[in-house]
C-alpha cells in the first residue's frame, strides 16, 4: 500500500517530528511505500485565493496551480496519516488550509446527477490522526477535539469506508520522557498493523 503522511509543525526536532518519524518508520516496516508532505518545510500557503475559490465553487474539477503534486499524492494513497499539534482546539492553520485547498471537488468528492455528494477517495482504506495537546484529556473531551473530528468524520466521508484511528498525547508540556517514549511505541504499533 501507499501511505501519505501530512505533517504540520513549524519546528523540526519537536515531539511532533518524532511522531512523524515513528509513523514513517512503522509504515515502512509494514511494507508500505511512504510519501511525506511537510507543510512548514515547504512554507505551504493555507490561504485559498479568489481564483481557487472560483474553481472550488464551480465544481468542474480544475486543479489549482501549485497543488498538482499534493493532489497526485492524495489520489495515490491508500493510507492517509496526519501529524500535528492541536492549537486553539483545532488544526494548525497550515493543515486546515491544506485540507481546504487540496480536498476539493474531483479529489475528495464528486457530485452525482442529483447534486448529492459522493466520495472520491475510495482507494483510501485507513486514516491515522496523531496529535499533541497542551491541555489535559478532560478539557479536550469537554470542548471536543475539533481537528480530529474534521479529519475522522468529514474526511472519512470522502473515502466511503476508511477506518479512522487516532492517538493523542495530552498535557504535552508536563509529560516525562518515559510517557513520550511509550506514546511513540504506541504509534509504531498502530501503523505497523496490516
């Protein structure tokens, strides 16, 4: 299978980058081909331009310039992996913008004859969502995990039947090295299952 890891954190060497590396190694050890999009490293612009909005609004399947490689990788992937820190109870702006700009008509969904939305990413069988939180678990439960919800519910609808699995490390700032190590082992175990 082919896996696409979409990674978003501005600091290389952060714990999120360790999660990314662990996910990539686990997927490779399971025999998957892995592509990585590092949104911060490529300075991905999360803002949808007026021209892109017009393309999106008309639903003709036009691909915005500069997104061809991203869309090709999404269309080839059977596994989608998202690695990011949760900020302000949601996805970082670059990742949210990437979803808005890349998961467009003809990529994530199509319309049938009655203008009803139909999934277009039916080749995707699994979605993995790995995030960190500064907040404790009880607070995240109270306010909901909006980033996970968007990726596991809304994006899952674009796949038809993909299985979504998520893992989160809460209270990130007060975790010790042993807890972080255990979390990385859990990530490795999750992605290495066939």
